[in-house]
């Protein structure tokens, strides 16, 4: 049955108005990869990132398919519109490191001044905690320098206390990183088990996954 002209006008008037908002937003998408995949992707860094599809042959196929799947999912599910040729890929090593000592009295200067390390210079842990650790170390160093200035002859005491504080902070952050790493490993196991179960908690259409993993999401070399 067809609608009358008046009914069509009423139906059109009831439709919500939509407005397209201009502008672009930079989006960072992080994928955890295996050690073997990292070795292959290592040449891709912030200064010389890989671009798609130009560097497709340099990227492991499973990783390339995951990238296409994600981009296609956002394109079809939420209607994301990407800027062609804007995709850049860099590999980041999530390693743990720490300085042997974060406080040192300079012996090469007649003034015997103290030097201190904060943030990334003091230690580093995975999962992007560097900025937070930098603020914590910087705040502690500020109070340390203030105490050193107020109490004559106690510079070494406060410097050592700062070193102890950073050591404890580094130990705490490293433990948190190991816990996070274990949680991610468990989530991968859960995902594999869930994927093989007939009663999946999160279920994706296998045909869609195959299609989106193979379809070109609109890559364009700039």
C-alpha cells in the first residue's frame, strides 16, 4: 500500500534533522603484537613510519588484516570517515629500564652541585605511565630541593631520600606493569576460548570478520 502525498509530507516532517560537523581528529590505535612481529616491524619508527598501502609488504599479513578489520568495522558500524593517506604505523618497544642511581654529586665542578633524574630518565615501564611518573618524580624533587635549601649541610640526606623514593616508585610501577601484562595474557586466552564456544559472550558475524579483514578500507598513498 502506498502513502498519500499528505502522509509523506507528515512523515518527512517527523524525521530528525542531522547536521554533519566538519573538522578532523587525530586518532591513535595501539595493537599489542608478538616479539616476532615486533622484530619485523622494528624499522617503522616515529621518524620513518610505515604508510598504507605503500609498505604493505613490510607488515605481517595477520597484523595487516587486523588493521583492515578495525578500520572497516569503524567505517561500517559508526560511520567513521578517514582522511585518505593519513595512516602511519610505528613500532614501539614496551620495555622496562631504570637508572642505577637517580641522584649524583658532580665531582667535576668546584661547586659540588647535585644532579637528579626524573621521569623517563630515571626509569621506564610499559603501558604509557611515563607522563604520570614524570609528574610524581618532579613533585618529589621540588620538595627535596626546597628542603635542601632550607636546611644547611643536609643536602646529601635529602638527596638520598629522593633516591629511595624513586627506587620505591620504580618497583611499584614495574609490579603494576607485570600485573597488567598478565591480565592481557589472560584476556587473550579468554578471547580464544570465547571464540570457540557455541555460546559466545561477545559474538561477531564470521562472514563480516572475513569480509572486513580482506576488504580495502580505502587506503590511498598521499
